[in-house]
C-alpha cells in the first residue's frame, strides 16, 4: 500500500471553494483503479489547514493517478486556492500475513 497526503494551507477567503472542490473530486478519486481510500480532513486547531489523504493498493496505481487529468485539475485548484501545500508519499507496511485485499 502507498499513502499520499496533500497538506494544504488554504487562503481564508477561498476555504469554502476548496472544500467544495475536494468534495466534488473525492468520489472520482475513489473510483480510480487501485484507490483503497480517499478522505479530506480539517484541522481543529487551524482553520486554514486541510489535508487530502489517499491510499493506493500499489505504487503503479498511485503513479497512474498522478498522471491523470483528475490529479492535474486537483493540483491546479490547490495552487489557485492555497497559500502553500506539501505532498507526502510513504509506503505502508501491512501486518505479517495480510495483503491489501484483507484490510
């Protein structure tokens, strides 16, 4: 499994627009081949902090997502509506004997 997180610091007056954009995109991301999960999280401490968390069955599935038009549109919205953002990718090790179909 591979996790990709986009941590965003949204421009205050653009917060609602970003949240609506993410809401509209999450179902499409979840429908992409190999997507195990996709969710947006709001910070309780900082109203400008939003993260989009995705988990992919394989690195290839995540790479295909990053090459998609959907990801380009997502990054375009993030660049337009956020002060800054950071993308983190990490491999997720599953407990011994489990494969991604059992989680």
